[in-house]
C-alpha cells in the first residue's frame, strides 16, 4: 500500500505540476449546472468559492454583471498563489476553511469537490451556515466521491490521499438539515454507465 499524504499536500503538488487545469476541465459541466441553478435570477449577489483551487470559478463568476464581490478560499498556498497571479482583481485567501470567516456574510457559497477532504464534513457545513452566509443565502456543493458512485471508492488509494470521507447521499442531506438549512435538495449531474454523476446538494439559510 502506498503512503498517503494529507489533501493540502497533494493539491499543492497538483498546483506545481499543472494538474489543477485538469480539475477545471473535469468539473466544468457540474459547476456550470450548479451556478445555473444558484444564479437563476439577475439579482445582485456576493460569492465565495470554498476550496477554490486555482480560482477558475471565482474568475468565471466575477464576470457576471450582478456579482458584487467574489472571494476564493483554499488551504493550499500554491493554489492561491496561482489564482492571485492569474487574477489580481478578486480576493483569494490561503487558509483552512474551518479557521476562516468573511468580514461580511455573503449570499452564495459554492464548493466543488472539497468537503469530503475534511474528517467531519458536518463541521464545515455548520460553520458556513453560521458564519459565512447572510439570511436567505445559499450553499451549493458538488461531490464526485460518495457512496452511490461506486467507481469513486478506490480514489483514496489511487490518489494516495489520507483523508477522504466516503458517505451516502442521505448523510450529506442530513448534514445540511442538521446545520439549519431549509429547502434542502440534491440531484446528480452527468450520470452515465457506471458513473453515478456529480452529487449536488444545496439549501438556503
Ligand atoms: C479537488 S480540489 C477542487 C478545487 C476546485 N474546487 C476545482 O473544482 O477546481 C480540492 C481543493 O480543496 C482544497 N482543500 C481541501 N481541504 C481543505 C481545507 N480543509 N481547507 C481549505 N482548502 C481545502 C485543496 O487544497 C484543493 O485545492
């Protein structure tokens, strides 16, 4: 069995080797579906991408004329350095998600392929509910690593990552409900053959 590294260590290596660009390509279909759902009205909004990687979603969202502010947060200094080099306009913060809160709460928090890298994902969902979101605000997350997506079960071994928390859809929905979210719902995007699709979970405060 190969030695497993912490998620931030692995993603810093990915930033150095250019593998972050592959995430942009592979995650785009699901992210576009999440943003289309969350930004279905032309109302002004403020945005945080939790676990933003190289910042590609922040750059994309900030081009929306209704976007008042866009912040990217990631635990990898190397990912954040890349994001800042490509985009000096928006704000990027290198920090653990559980250790940070915005100065002002926002209307939309988005996160793609991040929360299962935490030992206890309930903690980050509750933290965002309490400390990041304004009343009426929305959290929307996308996950490819979950119990019903059987082909993903080997990823911790394949990628050599020490923390990857494998949970069924029902647990993710329960985390949202237990944090206090309302109108919680989930669906899957891009399912085909043995791929169950990206699990999207969302709710409002
Ligand atoms: C699979 S990548 C996804 C990046 C980006 N969302 C995308 O779709 O391209 C996961 C990201 O989450 C970050 N991450 C993982 N655990 C974190 C934590 N506890 N705090 C902050 N960032 C974290 C990693 O550094 C990495 O950039």
